[in-house]
């Protein structure tokens, strides 16, 4: 270009692009072939793609239709034949329509009778199927007619071995040509070998190969990087001009050659290669370095001496001189050999032998089914159900599979096969399918697995039409699976009982017991309930004989009249002749529940549960006074409204509320005012009748609503089921060994239907011939269909696909969701990830625990001898940890002793004594949250979800240099931990660091080690955080134990406390352990008890004073063997029972003001933090401590001021930065903020209290009893003075 044009930037840019042949086509190719560069970010990749797209499309100058034409043009050119594509590109069409017009001109002028489209590899495989069998099944022969080899494996096909040295198939490492020859001991056979005759061999630089089944000569060219094939040897349809290969010749010229994908077979091995195609080669094929066995082809094939292992045999010429020196040289060695059997024949004989030696008693039912047929080919031809598939195999002969999921049928060596992708299955005729089903499901080696696993096992090898349905039916009708299955049928819909409007028209009656024998000799309770009023009566009984039951009924009838119906179970006392006569004389109809179905009398059964719960809370330790509490507990039950009726039983029976303790207290406080509304008897009767009618109508309405609500809830998981007379069923009944153990028995026959849900069943092996049973105790029996010799009709069967998704067993199903509504349960299951829930520990890669030793640490080797009795249990623990990857064999210099701690259930706890290792390990100061901070934050919230990890420490790996430091010795060797072990110093810090990293940034979430809690105030707010926590745990590789998780509960156990609903309580199990703790005998045992009780010191008012005499006993000057006195025993018993008084603390509400009460006595200090109105203050925290000896000598005002300063320091978390009220009974403290005293001690304390903002209020001593009580020991309380705790118990 001239100088003037070079000054124009656009002209210069176009010239440069033309010079280097850069056009829009160049940018398109770069766009399609762009790859991610090293260390490139996703944003940078996007920018590069966008830049290439803009240069290719130039979207600013085009409309949407023009851009679409460019995209269509690209795809259109890709589908044209190579010659037509080049011709169209030469004319540079700007749209797909222009390209189509050019293509029509080309086809009309040059290729009228030739295909103008690009033939893909799929089209070529339809015409000439490649030899896939050569790749998948080496050594398979070609079928008659010279066609390509069969694509499926032969029946006796065995996968070719793979060499671990060169990673090639066909040989193993000892026979590998690359194996280094070693001098080893050889066993020579002294036999003279004749020198073979000289044969003209082919040059070692060439070999014979097959290209797509055609044999030709190939040159082994070690200087070529690419395998080349002559143009004459490749079909034009296989050539690809879109993917050209650059080949540089010896003289330096570089040529672009088209490529083709071929099957190349050399020395019995087939390879699938992309080769270059040239038209001027000296050999038909030139082998290059892209062939994996190129260097092996340069070595002549050699035979291997089977006696030599891991070395090649010497050459025959060199071995002759060595053999000639041995005795018996040239001698004949006679040997008799047996004819070799094929692998198929050996396998058949082995199966027949196994079938013949099976025990008759266990496998008698399988013996006739093990007569395996031999001529499977003839059976396929004679089976009428396989005729369509045999015809289909003939039609599809020579075609290949289209895609990975399309099936095809083909013949190989006379047998019919089905090919689905890479899986090849033998098609099975009808007569042998029963054998396959038996071997695949019923024998011990099949394990009676479910239908999906049985189908997966059979489809690996065999196929027949309708396989899925037949396997499912076979598993469904398996007798063993039906009887042993733990799956119970779905319950039928609820059948509500008719509503009873007349009191004591229908009674429910049941026996509770035997219970602890009372002082009166009673061991049973006769419970009677009225279905109209829900009024209940309980009679204590010494015996359940019918005459005692009849006596109690007479007493009841004398007060309430004769009922019309009595509903009982089928106990012998209720079915006796005596009660039948009583019923007949009094005109009472006897109703009975069906056996093993107490839900029919649900009202009485539910009252039994309530009654037993009330008795547990009031009976003494011996349990012999339970009958004395019955009148009081029955009054308590009858006084409160019943959930279904909305009225109390007393109201529905008498028409008015009875006077109870609370009503009596109210009358006393109100002064028992005189009532002026006196009425006569007639008016009272009329008013009572009207009131009873109204309450009865309302109760009936409430009962109907309750029944509807209960039925709706119950029927959500119910299914309507029915049986017909003569149908076989299984019955779940208690076994003969135990009434509590039930199992499926049968099959039995249905005789008749008695009601909507009851059937009469004939129990042939039972004492009675028939039994009336509820349908929920019955399960349908599926018999095996009778075997037919031949199929008379053939139908087309389509394989069904199971689209059900099944979750793991230890997944969300183990989490209790019964406290949620069905809609809430559905929403919880939607957000939970089943993969995270597992009883086995996961493995995280986020952090590693490192054990850093101090500079002066030395290796310590210690071990304890394991008792012989515990070695078996230790071996099981070691094997389990090895299987889970927790430990591994070690060669460490360190060795820590193993400690086996027995558990209460008789098992052992595996522990390692890491005390020395912890003493020489550097301290990790990573903080853990305060438990009190977490409980204070969670208490007022409405929804709490707790998540516990599965063996959390085992999910954190140890660094490689730290593993040997954890080595321990067992009788079976030395092992060390691969993951964080329990008992290591710094383990809690590492785990807390992991939890903080995983949960960082998540709101409404906290974690104390492996205990995670999610909290919120509303249900909608609570759905998202648990899902995010589970997602982060899954991303971190952590797993959750479903048995220790609680989801969306208002009250739950967390960190040793019961928290929620605004209160904080100790766990019942921990309280029970303290109550049942025996009296300690040594200082160590007493120190352990004080530590256990001290964990809940905040719930025990005046804990320090009440435990003072006990803490004195654990001093260093006290004897190791404790000497108990009357005072110390009383203090011990007092602490044991302190927590059993329903100790409750309320969680602080930081939006409400606090009140702090303090007091000091001669021996201690006390304080209580309160919240709420003056009439209903709630305790938040109790504080108390003993005075030090130096503090005992303080003056009264100094002790009172010390109590204030100590309480403020202890409660700084609650009070600092807030204004609160300080209440004290010491009036001198009112002038604390204005005092000008020269007492230096009080001045220092006053300056220390400056950060706090409070108002001092004086209260009389009678109103400051709580703090006063906390400051004194129990022995300091004056006699006759009554102390009342300034708190209220939380109401639920």
C-alpha cells in the first residue's frame, strides 16, 4: 500500500489482517477452540470469549435476524461434504440462504448422482460396522463371509489382563517385554532342542497390521510422531477435512493432512486411533509414536519359559552349553497328560458339583432347579417368546448401536445377544428363567435382596422380555421375604366411634397392672370411663378375678345407674360367665375389642397412660402408697376441661363447676362474700336442666369436630384395604417365646368379613380354629404362580423404568418430626439433604490438626499389657477403625498405652493414654464459646434446631508429621491415627476452629464444638438457616448423626440443659444421676460428685453455703478415706435432692430492665438477678460464695458493699452498659454515690463500680429474702422464720 493509505488507521488495519490471513473465519475458529489458560479466572475467560464473539459476529452492525443467519450458516457449512464446503466457502456467502443457493448450483452442475452432505461416523458405522469386538474382546474371530468381527463378547470371554509395568493389555508384568531380566535360580529341563531351520523373516522395521479388518504391511517409524495411512486404504467417507493434521517432512516442509478414525490391530491387540491420510507413502501404513506398543514392535517375539518367574529365558544357543554339562542330557522324559477342558466346561461341572453337595435339609427346595440345561442355542430357537427378537437380530445384522441407550439384538456363534451401550447380555429362553431367578435371589449367595438389587445382578449377564416385572413379581412372592419383612402394611382409615350424648350410656373398662403391692394389698386397678362426659373412676383391686370386678361395677352402678353398653378387651375376667350373667340381668350389652388392637377402646387406654404418669410423680420411693393418691388424682383429672369436649367431666356430670383448692383460695382472699341470688328448688332444677342441655350440645359439637380433626390427621398415611373370603393373608401375632415379640405367621385363610375393619381368619396351627382380627394385623400373601410348560400367547412386553428415589436408611428417616404438622414436616424434608445424614464419620479437607512439640520433648515408649479376656473386644475395635480408615499400621518411634474402660452395658471403651504427649505439646489458645452465653441467647426463641456431627473428631485429618506421634501398641502390631483422636491436647481448639470456618457469616447459627444450633422466632424464618448449614457441612465433607438431631422444636436439650420456652432447666437424666449417686467414700469420689453437682450450681440457691461442709472434706489436709458425720450426710442428701425440686431459671430478656438484689452475712455473700414486674419477678441467676478468712473481719457496711461489687463483677455480661436497679436491705448503701467517706477500701470498690449505671433502692429485709438466704448457710437460718423464694415457676 502507498504512503497515503498507510496514514489511514482503518486501511492499515485491514491490510495487516489481510497480510496475516486474519478474517472473521479466523475469529470464529478461535472462538470455537478457545481453552482455559493456566491460572485464568472465570471473569478473564468471559472477557476473551466476548472479544472473539464481537470480532466474529460484529453485532453492532447487524440485526438479530442477521446474527441468526450467521449461526445457521456455520452449522449449514459443517453439514456439507468436504468438496462442496470448500466450493461454498470460496464464494464467501454472507447468510445461510446464500450458501443454500450456491450449494444447489454445485449439486446441479457436478454431483447430481452423488451425496452432497457430510457423512458422519454414525452413517459410516451403519454401512460398515467397525470391529468393536477387537477392541473390547481381543482374540475373537471374524464371522463367516469376511465381514467385520462380532461386536459382543463370546460366552467364555474373560477380560484380558493388564500389565502393571507398561499399562497395556494382553500380558502381565512377569511377561512384559520391558521387564528387566534378573539373575535368578532357574530350573532347567535337560532336553536337547534341535536347531530350527532357517526361515526368511520380514525386516524388523516392518510388521503386519490390520486396518478396519484389512491386512496390510506397516513400517515401524520411530522418527514419526503420527501414524499415517495411505489414501488408497481409507474409505473416502471416513476422511475428515475439518480436523487437519500438520506433518513436517524430513526436508522441513510442513503439510496439512486430513484425518480418519480407524481400528488398527497389531499382534492380536486392537487400538482405536486417529491417523493422518497421505497419498505418497512408501508403505500402506507408517506407525508412529501415537501407537502405545511402537517400541515393542522393534523386538522380535520371544517365548517365555513358564518355569522362570520375573525374567526372560536365555537364548537357546547360549543355554545349550550349560545344559550339556548336566546329567541326563538328551534323555527322554516321559509324561502323561490329560486332555484340557474348556473354561465353560469346568464352570458347568463346578456348578453341578456344588448343587450335588448342598445339604438336603437347607436347600431341598432348590435341588430340582439346579438341573442346568446345556444346549441353550437350541432352546433359544425353540422358544416362541424370542421369535421377534431373533427376526430383529437378522434385520439389524451389520448395524451399530445408535447412542448409549438404544438397544440392538445380534447373533454371535449361534447365540442371541442384546447390546445396550457397552453392556452385552445373553437372551434367556422361558424354560431356564426360573433357574436364573433362583440363583439371583433365593440362594444364600444371593441373600434374598430386594427387587432393584436382584434386577441389577441379573441384568449384568442376562436379559429376557419382561425381566423387570418378572423379577419384581418373584421377589414379591418369595415366602421367606414376606415372612421376615419388617415392612408393615399401611393402616386403614380411622373408623370413628358413634357419639354418645347420654351420660354413662356407654362405659369403657380395662385393667391396669400388676403394679407395686400397696400396704392394703392392692396390685391392680380397674379403670372405668364414660364416653359421654369423659368421667373416669378407678377401683384398686387385690385380684383381677371376675367376682372382684363385678363388686366394683355394682358400687359404680349404685351411684350413676345402669349403662347400656360396656366396652372391654377379651380378657378372661371380662369374658367370664359371672360377668355375662350380670350383664344379662341388668340388660347391659357387652362389646369387645378385636384381639391385639386396643385402639378400639382408645379413650380408656389414653386415660391409663395419664393415670400412670400422675402416679409416678406422687408415689413415694417404695411405691406402696399409690392407692392412697387415687382420690386426689381423680379429682385433679375431673376438674380440668377435656380436650375433645371442651368441658370438664364434673361440669358435664353435675352442670356446674365443683369447688377445688384454687376456688377455695379465691374465696378466702375475697372474704367469702354473701350471695343474694337465692332461688327456690323449682327454679334451680329448671336452670340446671337448661345448663346441662346447652353444655351437652356444645360437648357433642366439640366431639364431632375433634373426631373429624383426628380422622383427617390419622388418614394422611392410611390406605383403604380389603380382603375377600378364601384369600391368603399373613398375621402378625406375638410369638410363643414372648408376648412382646411379634412376627408374621401364616399364610392363613380369610373366612368372612365381620365389619369394616375386622375379619374372621382360620388359624390352622392355633388352638382355636378361627380368630377375629383387625385388618391392621393382616398382610396380603402373594403366592408363587403355577409353572406352565409352554406359553400359548405371546404379547409385546416393554421394559418398565423405576423412577422412584429412595433415601439412605440412616438418613432423614431417623430424625423425629412428630412434633410438627404434616405441612411443616413436608417443608423440613424439602430443605434437608439426605446425603449429609450418616452414622459413619465424613472427612474434611478444610483444616488439618497439627501436633507441635515443645523443644525439650523426648520420645516416650510406654505400653500396658492387655488382659486376655479383653483382647477379643480390642481386636474388634482395631478392625473397625482400620475398615473406617481411622488408623493405619505405623513404624513410629512413639508408643502410647491402650486403656480399655468398661461401660455399664458390658462393652468397652477404647482409649489411648496421651497424657505424656499432651504435656510436651504446645498450647493452642483458640477460644471456645461460653455455654452461658449460648443458653442466654437461645432461651427466648420459639424454634430451635440442634445438629450433632457423627464422631466429629474423626472427621478432621492429622498432618503427616503428626500421625506418628499418636502411635499405640496392640498385640497385633503398632498403629497410629490418621485423623484427630479423642484425648489429644488442642483437639477441641482445632474442632472449634473448623466449625467457625464452616459457619462463618451464617445468621441465627452457633456452634459449641460439634453441637450446632439454629434458632429463630418464626417458622418461615427458620426454614432457610438449617438448609444453609447442611449445605456447608456437605461442602466441607462432614456428616451428621440423625439420631442426635432435633429439628424445629420449641424446647430441646442442648449442652446439658433443657432450653426453650423462655426457661432453662437441667436435663432429667443428669438430675437422676445426681439423685442416684451413692455416698462417696474417698476424697476423689466426693470431688467428682461436687463437680457433677457444681455444673448445675446456678439452679441450686445458696450452693456454696449448702456445699461448704463438703468442700472442707476435699481439702489437702483431710484424710483420703472420708469420715461422715450427721452434718455432712445431711449436706450430701440436701445437694442430691436440690435439683429434683423442678429448679427453673428464666432466660434473660435484654429488652427488659434488670433488678439486682444483694446481701451479706457473717459467712457469705449472696445475690440474685431478677426480671419482670414487682408482683411476678422471675429469677435469671443465683449467686453465692463463702467469705474468705480476711473478709470475715470486715465491718457490716464493707461486707454489704463487697456483695455489691462481687455481684457486679460476676454479672458484668448482663449489666454492663445498661441501667438497672440495685436493691439492698442495708440502708447505708443508699448514700454510696454521694458518700465522702475516707474508707479507702470502699472508695476503691466504688471507683471499680463506675462503669455501671444503677439506681440504689432500699428494701426491707422481709422483701430481700432471696439474697439474704443465699448469703447464709442452712445452719444460719433462724428457727421459726419462713423464707420464700422471690421467683415464679414457668408455666408451659
